[in-house]
C-alpha cells in the first residue's frame, strides 16, 4: 500500500483516493519569466515520480500543471513589479513573447529530464474569468475588502488560516510580512485582484467588476490583474473539481502560496481543497538555496554544455529523498553520469553476453521477483527512491555475477530486461524508444570490436587473469576508447 507524508497532517498516511482507480493531482508549475533552474526541476521531477508510482500501483492519473504567466509579484507581500512585466522590460520584447519563450524552454527541458506530459497545462491568462468568479464568491461570503491597491482576502475571518504551515511558523511569517500597503488590514492578508497603477497601462490587464478606493479621473479604475494565488485555486477546481486528491509543490510554497490557496478555495466552496499535500525540499549549491534571485543557479543547458545527460541529474534527484535537502555539485553530476552510463552498459551486456539455450533459472526468477517486491515496497514508503535505486543497483550486481560466470541464459536475459523496464516505469532513466532494452550508449556508438574486447576483458578479470585484461585495456586505449570499471561492469567511453 502506498503511503505518503501529508504536510497538512504532518504524518505518513495510507493513500486512499477519492475515486476508486483515478487520482486527480495538481502540480504548481513554473512562472515563465525566466529559465527554470535545476532546483526548480527537482520539484517537477518529484511530481513525475509520484505520478509514476501511482501508475505502478494501478491508478490512472489526471495530472494538471499550471503555467503562471501573470500576477506573480517579486514580493510575497503583494508589492513590487510583476515578474513577467519586469522580464519583458529587461529583454525589450512583449510579455506574451516572454511567456512563450520560457514556456517552450520549460517543456523542452521537461522532456529531456524524462518527465511525462501532464494531462493539461492551463495558463493563468486563459482563465481570467474563472478567477474573477472565484473572487466574487469570496466577496459574496464576506471574506474580501477593497483598497486603493486591490481586492484583499481578510485572513482574520478564517479561523483555520495558516494550518498548513503550522501556527508557530505562521506567527513567525506574519512578523516578517509587514503591511506596507495602505489600507491593508492585517500583515497576512493577500491580494486576490490587483488594480493597475494609476496613470499607467500594463501589457497584461483586464476589466473587473471592482473599483479602486483611490480617486481616479479615468474610467479604468477597476482594470487590473489577478493575484498569484487565485489562479491555482481557479484552475485546479475547473479541471479537477474540489476536493481533489493530491497537491504538490516546493517547500517554499507552504507558508504563503499554498496556505493562501487553501484559504481561497475552502472559504469559497466550503470543502477541503486537497486531501494530500506533498512538498519537496530545497536544492542547495555552495551552502545556499539555489535561487534565481541570488544568482546561484544552474540550468539544464549548463548540465548539457559540460557533456552530461539531463537524465544524470534525474538520477541524482532519485538518490535523494524528496523531503531532504539535496546538494548540487558538478562532482555529484559526474558520478551520477558514470553510474547512468554503467546502467546503460549493463543493458548491452545482457544481450551480448547471454548464453544461448537453456531454460529459465528458477533461482533467478525468484531473485527477480524478490527485487521487484523490494523495489515496490520502497517506492510505496513515501517515495523512498534512494532505497529503491539501491535495490536496482543490487539487482544489477547480482545479474552481473551471472554474466561473469557465463551462466546467464538468453531467456534469463530477456526476463531481466523486462524487470529493468518495470523498474524504469518509476525511474524514468532509459530512453522511451523500446524501453530499457533499447538503451543506447550515451556518448556515441561504440564499435563492435571494442565492445567485444571489453567483454573479453571482463571475463579475464573474473578469472583473475589480470595481466591479459590490462593488455586488452591498453589496446582499446590505443584505439581512442577508455574502459572504466563501475559497480555495474565496465563502461566504454570515446576519448
């Protein structure tokens, strides 16, 4: 049975979907004002792993990941510029061009990281009316008030406000979020709709049923744009209904964004928003949280520019539990790439070194089923992918022992490939074309004679004929290829 840590209850809970075999899941997506960095993508990889784990457990998953293309201000206190407007000004292009540029890049990198395509990617700007309707419902129920700056949610009218973050954390947060906006009643109140600044025209603004309390000589006093939080409440309800099963995001969303989503939806609709809330911890680099605002970030393109596969970063994420902080370093990426190469090389060895003939080994069948049970147990334990990956590594070492002894029948090898494809349903590390069995060498084609020489060298090493094995290694090196020994067997790389 799948268990998940629910931020809302602060306990590991057995997962029980609202519908029998279909899970509705909402993932807070990117604000497309700039390139997403690898820290951002950790959260999206975790959401992908969760979806894959649910599917491995037999559920159908309706996954909605939004695109924020308006309303995300630079400050959580609802002050400062809209990040999208600021980016458009910096690059001297339209805000719509900014949204397309960074959305396209996000989708491209999501594919490179092996993320499954969500069921839908709704954009905030395509759902303005839904957001206005939700604010009006909150207004009808007495949860809002108007200022010169916008329409705000009165958090003191919600006795449950802040329960996702925990009271102690919420009190600390409220002290930091000083009310700097004229007319704002409480530090924790947040904007549902922001009015466009007087005397200026934004690239993104819409008519609204509200009027600013400031004096205005124009007829545009109600023009403006939605607050950041209202978009997720509106779009999740439209496509998933409320309540839905799972809401995910980064840990930084707990005290403000997700807390405010809950306040909006639950006070407007009178039901819980989501039953399970999952949050990924920060990615750090050089001792600090990776963040665009601090300038210490790495993009997927940077990983590729250094010759590493984006899937090496995915493996690195899999080797850290999602609720633990993860440290990024280039040394860690290099090790992950070597490990990934070793896994790919192992898949080649299955084909090249199996023994033709012979029936399936009853012992190996039992060992394979045991590995699959253990993997499933770890995945179902709050997505314990580090231990799940360790199970797969142990299984590969086990099979390499069969190969080295020359006792892996080709029928056995087919069963092992099927098992690796089954593991990959969660891991997502092997190319989709043909699954694990179709994995290709990550650094270009290796000539058949070089691969055969490497396999012969492994057999010599197994038989402790080290001088002969070293001679083959030198011969291969002279032809421009390097043989590296890993826990999964030898990896061949072109120099």
